[in-house]
């Protein structure tokens, strides 16, 4: 019974690790984040992101939602500019199965390999002081991506909210 419980916990932990977004943030320790109340998007930075325009909109809507819950508002004369950058790669997992016994395999005792690929992405959110044009904060989130349109909105919101949990720095 203990083994069954342990396997259940390991299975749930594995599922949770597959769906999580790994985040990291860095910032300028001399920046006064309490002075920042308004924001706008750095169009040139958003335009450079190599993703579909629909995914860009999803990211910007998610940023708007999180920033408004933090008390920030969009402005024509902002305190900070927000830019995004994305990277995508294929994660390759190789599972080896070394089985022993009789079967169709002409080499008794040899197993087989199973190779799977999963698209992984990284989203960077840069916050730039609008007056000095210097980067003051950068958040990064990495995790698996989905092609399913219905799940994509939720996944992008998860990326953005996890990254911006760390803004402003404490």
C-alpha cells in the first residue's frame, strides 16, 4: 500500500512539473520602482517578437490584466515601457525500455527506445524606464507550449502571471 501511495505522489509531482512555468527575474537595484505607476508598450520591441500576431495580442491582454490588478494603468505619457521577446525550441525526451524475455525481438533481452518531442517556449518581459530608456526589470518564464487554441489562452495567462508575480521587486 505504501508503494502505491508513493507512486501516486510521484505521478502527480511529474504532472505538476510538466505544466509548471519556470520563472526568473532580475532588476536594477538602483531603480525606484515606487515611482512607476503607468506603462505603455514599446512597439518596436513587441513587433520584433517572432510569434503570431494573435499570440502577441494574447500576451499583451494578459499583461494588461495583471498590471491593472497591481494598480498600474496604461498611459500616453508612461513611467515605464514594456517589451516582450520570445524563444521556442523542441525538447527531446528519450525513454529507454530494457525488457527481458521472449518476443519478436531477435535479440533476446534487448529493449526499445521511445523518442518524444515537446515544444518549449521562453517569454521575456522587459520593463524599461521611459525617461532614461534603460532596462530596470526583466522577467523570464519557460515551459511547454500548446498548439490547442482553447488551452493557449490559459497557458499564456499562466506564463504572464507567474512572471509578473515577481514585479515590482520586493
